[in-house]
C-alpha cells in the first residue's frame, strides 16, 4: 500500500484486457485511476475493442476496492481528447504519478499487401498515440519532479514477426521512445521502462482468432512458441510486472526492457 497510496495512474486502453488488469491491481494497492479508452468499435482491425459498458464497469470495480476512478472516453490519436482527459485528471487529483501507455491494436497482413490506411492505423495508435499521451502527461510529471512511464510493447518489439511487420514496427518504436525518454527525463526524477509480453489471454486473442477463422490456441502457438508449456500469460502476470516497475522497489530502474515471454526469446 505504501507504494501507491495517494498515487494517480493514467492508463490508456483501460476498458478491458491488460489495461483493465493493471487498473484493478493498482487500485487494489491504493492508487486512484484515470481510465482512458476509445470505448467504441473501429472498422480496423475489426474485432471487438473495449466498450463504454466495460469502462463504466471498471469504474465500479475500482470504487469497490476503495479507490477513486475517473473515466475518460477518447482516442489516443486525438490531441484534444488527451488534453481534456489530462486536464480533468489534474483538476480532480492534482497530479499524475504513473502513465501506462497500453492502448494498442494488432492485425495480420503481408507488408507488400497492406493498405496504407491499415499501416497508418497501426502506427498511429500503437506508437504515435503513446507519444501524444506522454507529451501531455510529461509536463505534469516535470512539475512534480517525479513520475513513472511504462510503455506496453511486446515480444514483437524485440524480434521480427511474420505477417505482422506493421505491428512489430510500432512495438520496436516504443523501445526507442522508452530509451530516449529515459535520457530526457532522468534529470526530473522520471523513470521510463517498457514491458514485452508474449501472447496474453485477453479479448484481443479472441478477436485475432475470429479474423483468421481459427482458435485462440492456434493463434497463440503461431505467434509465439513459448519455451514454457503455456500458450499465453495472463493479464495478472502483466499487472504484477507493472506494479513492480511503478513502485519504489524499482526506483533506480529506467530505460530498460522487461521481458515476460515464457521463454520465447530464448529459442
């Protein structure tokens, strides 16, 4: 509790999956939550994303845990949505201590067959969106002279991926942002790290399976190939890593990549 009491966490893509798990884990340790999510369907990638009802349900769950939650429906590609959410968070809580850049999409396609708008959507949401959000949160952290930013990359940010070059490019880009921001923000006592999960048991797996006309198990095995005999890790495994990196236990950890891959990259 000591690590997160009176702390405020701004989480993108918070309505379901990894973002929701992290929000609940931080709330369970006393943090107030700013839950930012598009919370409506998009034509691309075409599978179900977080919904408004899930965002509302998250708020209720956080409050049941005894923490405060402010929801903000918006698009990480729209600066006005981000500014509105950040300003509202600061007006209500007075600070932002943790930014979990989690919003992201995934979809398959060969590089030479990808329509330009699909490439742009992947890069704009997964990579540019992280920068757009951080650009508005970082000044708040600089005023505080403290803060932690955690970028949710992927094993795809550390290797090549078949039929996922646009996804891999976006996730490799997050590593570059992480290392560069760590250099820029260290003088302000702001730490920046990235996490790199293998496949995670979230609704995204179901969405990808539906798009491919296959099963979540087959999607996990094709995309990953974990060394440990599991098809994926759980959202709670991700939240445990985020809690460590956001806490004072990791007070001297910055500019680093933390792998949660069930041994995949060892192959």
